[in-house]
């Protein structure tokens, strides 16, 4: 049990108080003590205090005689990993290890003054290292609820401070106020002011969800040393005693940028080249071990340098802050900014997946929120053991996981006598394809494979990232190929090369603690993925020759939408014509994981693959192992003796080939019925679309990877199909899940036969899209989707986000599921409008909209925010589908689409028109909607070429029909010629400055933040003239000096003069005077910093209680110089 005490001691500089504290601590069991308001102003005060408490490791931040000063006392039995403090001596944090679990403790003393307190809370999250076990405690000088947590309101009482604390720290880190959540109705106070009889609960402790769940007890205890009570909590930390369980390490990509790393790497590599036997495979393991050791050493040194830098800056700040001169005051702002930058860099390095495209658009606060959200979702609180019941210890749950997956990946028994029937009539490769696949792997292919891998992906169990491999592969590439060829000749890789990391993802269904509630995700090492990427790239070129068009997963030219169009078409047609039909959704239990390896190799032989390719696949499956990652802990290695290994680009192709013999049997079996694609009765259509004379287009099965459906009319059809699935199971090791196999019966007039499978008559879910008996989205599913969007928006609304971030979050994290539905299904226009209103409301938050919606939906480089426009997105998907119809790519669903599109599109593709088919129109039909929008598009654009990029169609449609340029583009024509917003978008400007530019361009800041309505209220803060954009940024004499700084900088660096006349600076007419794109970007960046420095200073003065600060323009100049320190082009 970990016992923590948080206490505002109100000064502990005297020996008497220290003795009182020591006596009280001796009487109250504890492990950690967090003290606030220590009033220690000198380092020797802190050293004397440490000498009085020798049983503790003590880290603190000095304060003043009137406020500040915090420290944390930790019993020496705990290992301290990291620590730090802020420059204002109000925060100290420590990262410790308890029972091998890393725990972060943050001690906080918030300012008493409201404005300072709000600013303090906005920076607090920078001092919190990333981990799942987070505890933030201290005196926050504000209450969660002024009605419940105060007996009466005081002079410094406000409703804003705690709200900012929630938005900036608590909600992004997914923390909770532990005491109030444990005791929601209890009235108790922790601060007691005798003067005025004020009582409040301002001493708080926040913790992550796992801290809350493991908190055994929490309460306030009177101490008597100060006017505060101590907050005491006890936390149960589950012990980790299994030696096979250890924490995971991942390479820090910033290490490869260090010169010392490159020197050490070359030194080690030369030793390997000169001493190792490169004709073996063992040297590769030695090399990777040495590489990991180098990186870990560099990471430790990097952490030390960061800590030394922070300590040095903190000491310099404290030194200059004592009796400061004017020069010291100017330097303090610069030091504070350097500290902020160092802390931000440390924070960013601690967040995984920094190069993930979903992360790039977000601020650090939003990244923290997303990272902590993902970490909490992966946390597993308990599992259910078949005999022991509920298990909550990590050791016990790990045992359940290991037993389950070792049993799953054990060899599945098969009957090879079924192989002859299964492989009777399948397509084989030609000799050219065999030769292509059998070639030796080359260095160039490996280079291309690495380039094709997306940065930011989580690595395998060795922790080595794609960024690292891209950096070192030009040096080691040829030797890597030699190692692979040696392993092929020997028939196996070295121990550990084929080890995968198995992470468990909770399924969306309700969690009941069983292992079947998880979807395993396999993470493979990058050196393994290089090989599989090369093989899959080759395999991709031949897959469409051996796999029937009914299987669409991963095959070039085929998409998941082909299956959705077909199944929706079949349901719609049979429902309209009242033809009874059953669609069987076959569920194969752990389909990828149960494939026997002998069956896999035999499939490859039957398809005609050459010996070299088959041997490479065998090489990747020989002696392969996996390690389970559970609650951020790792198990021992387990053997992977069965299943298609996932976690690489090769796995999908291998499984599709394994399943193809079954699908081929179903297609060839005369006893299994099929359905004719509506439209296939017209011979001319079939010949035109499929480019052959096959007149009976009968579909018996549709598949997307392991999602297989077939058609039934009676019980005999079901029996015949089930028998083929049994043959496949006997031959491959697979297993059909009878309880989850469902038949969707389509008929209002006829009851279904007595099928063995479960029967659904209202709706079914096909490839993630729910459909009713008319092939439409059920209304209840639409309502669920809207409610889900509202919940996600509510979650993201709890933190501070810029407009750019809100637009990106809407697109990437909130309506992604909706977009998939919109691409293939019709949704009522009223629903779309209501969802758009929800999105717009989230985008603006509490801000009154000050930019036109038609401008906001434009691209960022055009002066917009990229706000999603759902109606245009739907139309772009319809146009993409229509362009697919107008091209000559064989798609059997086109047979049904043509009657609905022929009348509209025959002018653009005459072959669509034929008098032999009826020409239909129905507003409720998907393809009618496709035809209408595609015809309008082609009439206006005149382009029938489908480039397959629906995003380009979307942006082009937005630009032609919706987008309105910013106000500045309408009034200042030369800005269009220099593509001004494209420059700002690509100039590496901070997001706040880009947003400022966008607001400025639409006169948004001028109308949004006015001083008032009367002439007196509209006066400039710094002179007697009226405040306008041109005045504050150009003609106001108060900012003469900062303008001179800008003028001299641009004159000296670019040899360009800026005339100080109205509009020339604001609208960057100067940018068009140079043809160099680099200079244009640099000038844009410089003037952006100039404008933003003035505006942020103006807002600071406007919101400040002490407006006398406006007499010091040098503070605004300091802001400008600090922004210019970040100039991204100075280093070339």
C-alpha cells in the first residue's frame, strides 16, 4: 500500500515547525509527503531541511518569504527515475518506481491571484511526464464547486480558474478528482481562515483512472501546524513478481540526429564488419544488441542534457529574479521562453506516434489527450478465468493470456485426404509470374520497401523504429541482404528475428472479461517487415490473375465498395420484386489464427509458386515466436505454430490464397444456388462490361478477406454450403462458428425455412455497414451514429483547442465511421444537415462565428480551415462512383447500375446507352443519386477520367461550388497572384500564428475582440486615435521601435525595404516584390511574428487589470524577438 500525504504547511523554515512535522509524520504511516508553501528562499535552507529528514529523498522548488515553495519527500526505499520543477517555484514533479510500476507525483501550489492562477494552469501540463499512474496534488487555491466546497464566497473566489484547470490539465490527461468521486455528497473543508470565518476545500488530489480504481482510502486529517488540513490517501500498487514480465522500450527517434550517435554507430559497425563471421546469421543478433545499447546510452545522455539545461535555466532565472535590473527583466522573458521550449520538446518526445498523420495537425495539449486516451483504452482491469473466476492481478491475467494464445497458436489437426477435392480446379501462375516471384531480394527493393512504410508506426519487440532503419540502411543494406540469403540457405533465421509482439485490443462489444473480447494485433520488427514488404510488393502484381473477382480484399483494382454495391443491389432488387432470399453471413472463428502451416505451403504449391518463393515463406514461419504485451508488460516468448502471421503486408495475401480453394468449390458446386446480378439478362451489357460472352452472371459467394457470404433459398442450400465449409476446416484447421453464423432473410410475404443458423429479418451488418431488408441504413442505426458523434464531440470539447485543431479532429477522429457509411449508402438530407450543425457548433465552441462558413470549408492554403462539408463529401463519393461506371474497368455491379445512369451519362460515355435495356429513375435508389451528381460534374468539369482520388474530387467540388475566398483576397488582388495563404501554410508557422493570419484576413479579430461600441470605447489602447487594423499594426506611434526592428531585419537579411504605409504590411504586398519562394516564406514568417507580437501584447493589455503596463513598449519588442528566435530557416 502506497500512502501519500499532501499538506500546505505555511512555512517550514523554523526548527520548531520541522520538529512538529517530524513528530506528526512519526505518528502517521506514510511513504510520500508533498508540502506546499515552504517559504524556503535559499538553497542552504533546503539542504538543512534534507539533513533533518535523512530517511527521505527530497526534491523541492524554492519560494519566497510570502508565497511559493513546494517539495516532495519520498522514503529512500523507492527508486527515483526523474524529477524537475518550474521557474516560479510552484511545481515540483518526481517519477518513482514502486513494485516496478512507474508513478508520477506532481506537487502544486497555485497562485492566489486569479489572473496569475489561470495563466499558471495553462502551463501546468508541460511539467507532467507521461505515464498511466499519475497523481497531481497540492493547494490549487480554487474549489471544484463553489456551492459545495465553500461555506461562503471570498475576495479571490472565481468560477474561471477551475474550469481552465479542467480544460488544460484534468480533461486532456483523463484525470479525476479522487476525493469527490469517492465521496460525491460529503461536505468537508481543508482550509480554515479564522478572519472572516472562511472555510473551503482547495487542497485537492487528481489521479488517472487506474489511480482512482486502486485508491483504497482518502480523507482530510487535521494536523494543527497550519490553517490547512492534510489530504491523506492510500493506493494499492499491484506487485509484479514474475521475472519473465518486464517493461517495453522504444527507440527515441531524436537520438539519430545526435552527432555522438553517428560516431558510435560507425565505430560499432566497423568492429562488426572486421570481427564478425558474416557468413553466419548470428552476427545480426549481435549487431542489433550493440545498436540497442548505443541508443539507450544516447537516450540517457540526452535526458541528462535536458535535465542539466532545465536546471541551469532555472538557476539563472532565480538569480536574475532577485533584485532585477532592467536588463534582467528583459532576460527573464527570454529565459522563461527557453524553459517553455525545453519542456515542450521533452513532452513531445514522450508522446508516441509523433509522425502519425493523425497527430501532425494537433497541438501538444491535444496530442497528450489523444495519447492518454489510447493508453487508457488499452488498459485491462480484469479477466475471467474458467475455474478461478474474476482475476485482477497482472500476474494472474498474464497467465490467462499466455494459456489462451499458446493454445490458439498450437498446431491444428488437419486431414490431408481432403486436399485433392479442395484443390481440384484452381487457377495457376504462368512462368513469367513464377520467375518474377522467385528472384533474389535486392538492396534496391529493400530501400523502396522502407520508403513505402509509414513513419510513426509502433515498432516490434526490439523497439527499433522505421526512422532509425531508414537512417542506417544505406550503410548496412548489402550486409542485411547477405544475412537474409544465408538464412534462406540454412533454412532458419537467428533466435528472436521472427518474434512478434502481440497487443490486445478490446472489441467494441460489451466487455465480459473473456479472451474472446479481444482482437490481437501483431507488431513485427522492422527488419522482418522489410522482407515481407518486398515479397508482398511482388505478390501484389499477380494476385488478380489467380484470385476470382468475388474476393476483393487487397487485390489491385478491387475495393470493399464492390462488395457493398453488390450486396445492396441484390437486397434492393429482391425486396422490390418480392423474391424470397437468404444471405448467409459465415463466421469463421479466429480465421487467420487457425490456418495450419502445412496447408499454407500446399496452397502455394497448388497455385504454382516456385520453390524459391515457397522457401522464403517457410523461412518466415520456421521457429517463429511471439510475446504478449499486456497492460504495458511483456510475457515470455511463446511458439507460433499455427495461423497466418499478421502484422505485415504479406499476411492478407496469404490468407486470401488459403481461402480461395473454398470459394472456388462453392462457385463450382451445382447444388449451391447463386443469384443473377440484376441487369445480367441483357447480353450486350454483359459482353460490354465484362468483355466476354458469359451470359449467366451468377454470384454464389462474396468475400472480403474472411468475411464470406453465400445465398440460400432452402435448407438444402444451407446444408450443401455448410458441408464445403466443413471440408475446408478439415483440410486447413479452420473452424466455422455456428453460433455467430447468421442468415438474413429478405421477404415480407414468406417465412424462412427451418435453417440451422440464426435468422435475422429486420437488419444485418455487412462489412461494417448495417442494412435493412430494402438495402438502406436502418433509422435506429443512424440515431446511434449521431449519438456516438455527440459523445465524441463532448469528450473533445472538454479541452482547449484552436480552430485548425477542431477542424482536423472532426475529420480524423469524430466522423470517420460516418464517412465510410456515406461513401456507399443513402442518408436522409435532414440527418446530414443536423450532423453538419453539430460539427459547426463544435468547430466554433463558445466563440461567435466571425468567418463565413463558405470560407471555413476551404483548404488551409486557400485561407480556410479545412472544415468538413458533409454534403460535398457525399457528392464527391457519388461522382467517384459515377466515374468508375463510365470507365471500362470490369465491375459486375455495373450491370445493375447502368439502367439508372444510362439516361444521364450516355453523352459522356456512349457505350452506356443501349435500347435493349430499360432506363430507370428512382430518387431513392443509390445509383440514381450517383447519375445525377456525376452528370452535373461532367457537364461542368468535362473530365471523364477517374484518377481514383476522391479527395481531389472533394476539394475541386468545394472550390467550384462552395468555397468563398477570404475578404482580403476579394479586396487585395495581388495576394491571389502570390498564393499568400499557401505561403503561410507551408512556412512552418506556429498554429496560433496561422490562425491569427486567417482571422486577420477575414477581419475576424477586429470584430471579435472590440473594446466597445461607443467612440470612447473604440479608442486605441495606446493613443487617442480610433483602433483599426491598419492603425494598430502600422500607424500607431507606440509601436515605432518594433517596426524598426522588423524593417532592419528584412532589409539586412533580404535586401528589401518595407514602406510603412497603410495595408502594405498587413497584406504583404512586399512578398510579391521577390520571386524567390524561400524569401517569400521567410518574409511571411517575419511579418507574421511582427503582427502576432503586437496583437498578443494588445490582448494582454486589454485583459490586464493593470493597464499602466502599456507604458513599456519594450515588452512587446521582447515578445517579437522571442518569436524570431524560432525562425526555422536560419540554419539553412
